[in-house]
């Protein structure tokens, strides 16, 4: 019974150690654009060996070098390097970057473009996706379709990739193989990537909280992404937030803190988010000045999924209700949630009564590239749309250039076909406002 996992692990390690034919010389993966802010850009890559000097240079439209930063690859970080280029980026302006190894440019393509983040009264676009199995990428249409739309960021909601172990060597190997895939590698060198994890990249199916080896999962996640500060600062969790013009994005961690302590809202029940993350989220929503506040995580915000599955916010109704109550009691406008995980694409609209004070919208986008779970087509009174389709992503566009900020959400196939869409005004996300179009 142990032979199959051992063979699979060996194959994973072997494939990860093999350099792709089109990999830049001196790099085994990357470059990848991480978090982009008005004052800095993060570039990630992985060296071929330890003690290599890797540098990144930011270049303006006229070809002038704005800033350069370098670091040494180390075995402790599995040869990964996160380079932070500090410069004031003009909104909407296009910049280029190059990567050098030992002073020699190794990644300097025309597609290595970084766009300065939009202003609060501008436009921004995000793409969300979850559940990506490399064996199901086909000809890479899903990644090509995402790239053609040039979003301000691609937000991965977990099971990206599937790992199903907390072994550090296998965690690292799985991420390396994921970023090395030709279709993914071509995308991440020019589209900023943000991420959280879900059960299969946290540890194993439906896992939360204190599972053996979870610190390995966090270490590998941190090494193989370029998100900046994550979690509570004490080595726990991976939550973070980012600004995209009219959107403030709150990326939750619905794994690390699950069932590790009593809930701050009901001492007799376990927590999902943990007290530190709850405080961060509540304060962030209260202080946000963005028209739209988008909360995102892998775990769905309801309990309608396959039978006997308790891996959802519905299993923590006290914390689910606490979020809705906090939005209503503090008159926080413009909040909605994006989730994944269940291998179905869905849209739910929860009623204003007893909730946020306005219809609370959930968009579920899953899978990017995997099989569909037919049993997850569970009924729910707030269900607006359901589809069992492979290769689907959520395209979200915010526009604050007019008299009222607008939001357009579209579920899109890898062919480019829109299978479901909804347009909103900011007034649709204000208490006592029920008008939608």
C-alpha cells in the first residue's frame, strides 16, 4: 500500500529537479512578478545553485534604470530569492524589469512588463482561480486566456498546486514544478501573482489547524511566493491585503487557525480564523476607504457542498454570522466574498435581512484545471448560478471613473466564453439598498 505514494513522490522530485528547456540560464524557475504597490515591486525567482548573486533592475518606458536590488541564493530558502524593487510607480504607466545572475542578464524579455497600480478613482481588474492540477492543463488555454486579459493580478485561492503532504522536500518540489510549467511560467513573468492556500496545499484533504508538519507548509509557501509580510508576524498564518485602485483585497487564511482556539464570538465553539486574524480583518474593513472590499479565501462561505463534508464556513456559523454582523453594525459598504475549493462554479446572493444589511454576494470559482465534483451541486436558497465545468476563472473589473463606482463579475471558460455575469453599482452594497441590475 505504501508503494504508490513513494513512487509518486519520486516522480515529483525527479520532474522538479529537471530544468525546463526554455528556463533562463542561471534560473531554475521564474522570474515571477509578486505583489506590486505604488512604492515597490516584488520579483521572485529560483537559482540553480547556492550562493548565486541574483539581481533585478526596474526600467522606465524611456529605458532608464530606476533601481536595482540583489540577493544571494541560499540552501536554507531552497535557492529562492524575493527581490524588492523600491520606486514610485506612476498609475497606469508601464515599466520593464530584467533579472541578472552574476551580473549577466538572463531574463530580459519584452513581455516582462509591470504596470503601476491604479488610483482609487480609476479602473482595476483581478482574476481569481483555484484547484489546478498540471495533468489537466491541456494546451494551456486557461493560462493563455488569463494572460490575454492582462489583469492587475492573478489571485490563486489554493490547491494551486495539489501537494497533500507537509513534507518540506515534497512541498518545495510541488511548488517548483508548478511554477516551471511552460504555460504558467509564461504568465507569471508579466502578471502579478497573489495567493493563499487551501487544504491540499496546506496539508491534506479538508485539513485545518494543528496538523503535523504544518510549519513546513508555511515555509514552502513563503519561499515560493512574493507577497511581502504575511500572517500575524509571529510565524503563523499567511493572510494579507492589497490595494488595487477601487478594490481593497483581503486574502484570508482559513487553514492555519482552524480549531486551534475558542472562537472570539463563542467560547464554547472552535474558531476558523483565529483571534489575531479576526482583529486584522475587522480593523481592515472598518478603515478601508476603497469603494469595494473583496474578501477572498479557498473555503466556501456556505455549507452547500457534497454530503458529509464539513470543510466550509457553514461548519462555523458563529464566525460566519460574526462577519456579516460586523459589516452591518459598522455600516461597511461594498463588501463581497470570492471562494473556491469545491470543483464547481457558483454564484450565491445572501439576503440582507439578518446579514450584512444588503445582499451579500459570494462567487465561487473552481476549478482552473481539474475534474468536476457532481455531488457538490447541492441546493441552497441563495443560489443564483451553478455550473460543473472544468477550466473556469472569475474575472472582476472595478470602475470608479464615473459618478458611481461599478463592479462587473464574470465567470469565464478557457475558450473566453462568459457563462455567467453580474453587474453591480456601489449602491447595491449599501445597507437598505436592494436595487441591482
